[in-house]
C-alpha cells in the first residue's frame, strides 16, 4: 500500500523560500511519475511541477524559474524547492504518485 507524507510547509514572507518534502512508503517509487499539485481556496487543483522516473521535469508557467522539483529514488523522496514566493503561491500543496496516489496535503501561506 502506498502512502505519501508531505512536510516542510508553513508561513513565509513574500520573496522567501520553502522546501517541501514527500516521502513515499510502499514499493514502486523509483519507476513512477511524480508530481506536486496545489489548490488555493475557491480554485481547482492545479499541476505545479512533475518529474519522470528518469528525471525529466515540467513546470507550470506561473512557477517556472522559481520552483524546482527533484527526487531521490534511493530514499523514495520527492522535493519541491520554492523560491521568490508570492502571495498567489498560497495554497495546499499535494504530492502525487503515478497520477493516482495522493498525500494528505500541506499548507503553504505567503504573507507579510
């Protein structure tokens, strides 16, 4: 059974940085497509960044140049480094495996 546990969220001022982590339990992490999504209040869940098992990355236009997704297959861990954070990055962020399994979500709030 797959479980995804996110950590690293919190409150940060505009222009600041946060690093989200997602640790996966169960088998198959190394061969799976992984991604970060987010959902802001009153909005639909959107894809933020994704990474294939070979390391190819893709980003939403709104975060290109500011966010970086990475993974360590040996540690079954996914990260999202978020720099130059803006108010509009405020959302609950979710880790996703294989477009099927979801973490519980973690709050990121960008506010002065």
